[in-house]
C-alpha cells in the first residue's frame, strides 16, 4: 500500500511574532486556560500579572494602595506607583523582553514575569487599555488581541502618578468563562499578608494586614492553634507557624517575591529543616522531623534578587544557595522564641512527645497490618494500576486514580481508561466513617488501608503515586454519601492532598438525549431541556448510576474532555467544624438543618 509523504522544505518553516506565539501557545505563558472554576485558571493569572506590576511599585516604595474593580468580564486595576515612563508605554505592554525588571536598581525583588506578564495579558485580551500618569501628564494606549488600536498623550494635572490597566480576556482563547469572586479575594488577601502597609480594594472592600504572615496563619488556623503563633520577619525572610490539635500531617503556604509557590521548593525545605534544628537545640533533644512537624501549620516568604523557578508559572523554587541562610535564620528565630515564651515552649514539647507516642503505637499496628496483608496477597486488591505515576518523567501530571463504588462502575471505567495514565480503585461499598478516629484505625480497616497503600501516602504525601485522585460515584444519595465519607477520610488524615489540589470529583452526564442523527450527553436538567428542544423526536435516558454507562460511552467522559471539580478548602479551621457538623455525632442542630434543607 502506498503512503503519502509530507513535503518538508523551506516553505514549512514558520517564524511567529511574539504576539502570535503567545496566542498560539498561551499555556507556556499562563500555565492553563480553564473557564474560571479553578483558582489556577488563566483568567486569574492575567489579573495576577497586572497586580504584580503594581506590587513591584509598592515594594520599591511607591504607592500604598491598589484599586481593583470587576464588572462582568472586564477588570480595572489602578495603582499609585511611579507610572510607566510615558515615552515607552506601548513598548512596555506589547514587546516581549522590554521593561525595567532587569534593572535591580529599579526593581530589586520583582514579582511579575520578567518582561512578559503584561504583554501576555495584552495579547490574550479582546480589549486592553493602559494609561500611565506621571508628573501631571498622561499617555494612553488601546489594544485588541495585542494589536495597537489607538494612542493618546496629554495633560492630567489632577491625576496622581501611577498606572491604570483595563482588560477583558478574549473569549476566542478562554471560551465561556466566569470570574469567581472568592478566588480573587483569596489572592488579594495573600498580597495583603505579604505586603504590610499596602491596602488593596476590590470595589469598596479593603484588604489590609498589620501582621503579615501571622495574620494569614491565624486566619487559617483560628482557635485551633495550640500555642501563640511564632512570627519572624526581616528584610529577606518572613515566617510564621504553630501546631494544631486535630490535624495530621504538615500544611504550608510558601511564597517567593510575593508569588505563591504551590509546590514549595528549596525555601520551604530549608524552613522545615530550620524549625527542626531550632527545636532540637532549645530542648537539647534529637527529635525526628516527623514528630516535630506532625500537625504543624506554617507560612514562609522569601525575597530573592534572582529566583530560579522550575517552570514559567513559578510553582516551585529551585535556588539551592538559599538553604544555608534560611536554615540558620529560622533555627535562631525559633530558639529565641522558645526562650522568651515558656508557656508556648511547654505546649510545643507536650505536642511533640504526644506525636512520638502515637508514632510508636502506630508502628506496632503498621507491622501487624503489613503481616496480615502479606498473607492475603502480594498485590493490592481492587486496584487496576497504570504504567506512569506522579513524579515520573513521562505522564506525571496526567497520572490519575479513580476511586469508584462497586464492580459495575469500575468495570466500565477499567475497559475505557488510558492504561498508561489512569488507574482505578474499586470500593466494595460505603467505607467506614473515620471522623474522630485515631490514625491507627486505618490499619484495622482493610479497604482503607489498601487504598492508602495504593496512593503511596502511608508515611507522607511525598510518596504520592498519582497527581489526581478522582472520586467517581453515582449522582444519587448513596453516591453523595460515599463522596462525603471519602472526603472525611482525606481531610482527617491527609488534608495536604486537598490543600495542594490533588483531590477531585468526577462529573458524569445525568442524561443522554439522542435521535437517529445525533447523541448529546447532558450534565444537568438545563442542558437536557436545551437538547430536547433542539433535536427532532429525541429519546431521553436518565443514567441512574455509572454502571449503566457502557465502556464505549464512558471513554468520552474520562478522556481529553473530562469534567473535574477540584475539592478546595478556604481554611484549616473550617475543616474540623464542617466535619464535626456533618460527620460527627447526631445533634439536634444537625437534625433541624437537614429537615429545613430537604428538597
């Protein structure tokens, strides 16, 4: 059989302008697109890039307020810094590698993407307007999809110095998107915590912090902190931490030059090491890191002139030279705090000793559980594993495990999955409610123990084998109950999985509407009604469970167009209160809540 050959010659070589490249390969510049349902979606990154420039002005001592407004899909940001130099306004917002971020005299600790951020916003917006005010004069430029439409210059005697940016993300790039105000508020609070003395406004609501990272931590932990929050701040390093009573594992918020590093990096590992050394030095002990840090909640922020990140979106710091000074400064600050705060030092010691006791008790239970597991089988029951895992060079980000209920649901999924990146773990039914139980109880529950081992999180989440843990249950009362039981399990013992964005819920269609020519899958009654109105003589099927969807159909719903809802939490303090209310002992309050909210 003859095969056609593609001609590869000079005519196939293309040179894209920077504008074309940003629009064609937007993921390289802003990480992802999305529709606004995830806080890391591109529309929020565009806003971040604009605000970052205003933050840089504040860091360099110019302007102590930033005003932001959101109206439908248009965002406006006004700062009161120095203002972009009028003669270079167009270049600064449209030509890549143009800017002052390379000059450490002008910007010592830059937050934004060097010379790229505002250009990416401009290129990816259907409307982009920038106005710079300096010394009673102004310059204005208006763009559409990165192409200059108009520019003006003139006098503005009543306007304070600064920069005004107005933009609307392009629906050609982002599709049908909607801003979630809560995600924006969370970002603004982070800016406020990291920049004491700065006030940010979203409409009339003000975001301001007097105590920096201490305010962040107190807001997250609330009254669950076991002792007064440790807080240290100097020119390059700021950190805060405390321990909590009911939480397992470690929870951290880490930042570099104001950028939230969701995957941590060398600054976070050095901070953790410094805490351990400072505590051991004060108590003259040799506690293990696990015993010292179990139940800790901490935040750390560093300012660096030349940060090296492992990706364009700056989720993880790679600078190795920061380790020694961060460890030394943290160790000294922790030792000083404990010498000055005897009540806190006693409570911390009690917590560490309790952690040590529980760990040793757990070790005995672990040994018994492993011996019992060996007798049953070498392989983990009910797991259909995949080839690539989280941390591998290939397929790491796509590695996913679906946690399903029953064999019928998992059967369709196993048959239609991608065997390279998608694993399936099948529950036998409703798992045990683990709220309020000790960690040792996991080892007495065969199913939850097997799932923990399948995920690779027995000791800590650094051994996590899958980037995405997807709870896939039927869209009925039993399915929702299983969701709650699984989330209770993760939030009780492995809340870091949720905080770091690894846990998701799978959305599958509730209805199939079809005729002889076309089939549509609908995820809610509104989509169903629309399909019924648009198709001639349609047949409507209501899927009662995942097992009713054939393997051929199911492949569409876990393929490239998979719909996932990321499980997100506002604060650590809210976890215990929520779980106590919904998953704890039955109370008159919960009974009345259920009765009032029954549909």
